[in-house]
C-alpha cells in the first residue's frame, strides 16, 4: 500500500477531476506537460510532525493545487473561476476529511503569477492547503484516528 501522503494526493486528483474548467487535465505530480491548459497539478511541498504519543504521529502536510491557464482576456477571471471550482469540490459536501483520507484539510491561501511573455497571457495560481493526518510510525500507509 502507498504512503498516506500519496493517498491524499490521489484522493485530491479524484475529487478535482471533471471540474467544468479543467476537466480531465488533472495531474498528481508537479511534472507534466504544461502545454495542457487549463489544468491542475497536485503536489506536496513539505510535511511537519506534530504531537507524538508512543508510536502515533500527527502530521501536517502542505499541499499545492496548481492551476494553469492561458487566455486572451480576463486571465484573472479564469484563474478565479478555477479556484472557485477547486474549493467548492473540496469543501461543498461539508466533509473535510477527503473521503476519509485525512483528519482535516483546510485552505491556507494562494499565490498568483501572470505573464504576458508568450503569444497569449499565461496565468499560474498556487492554491495552498494544509492537511492533518495521523499514522503509526511503523505503518505510514494507514491513517489512524
């Protein structure tokens, strides 16, 4: 079985696949064909260890959902639409456990870059999420409560 980190990324990919703007262009990796736009890429930046008791370890996983888009006009609006779709898909059901893959996920903010250097303006938005989960140090493939 895979590490809980991978399970969380895979669940996010499942949750975010099929959104109106990005459709099936969702990648659980920061390495993909950037010519495929609009698209989402899901990757982890870092992880911190929180409280520990015996072998149980609380972890905070920092995740990025990267949105890319090209547009002739209103690139900011396209990125905002993608962000709204992403946040709605993750939080609309009221379940902040990603279908049981973590204890809690929360939105932490976004960084936006726009570039007019190519034939069409290109936009990149990094939406930052923090995901709380707990594992037994001897079995990091299983989420525990």
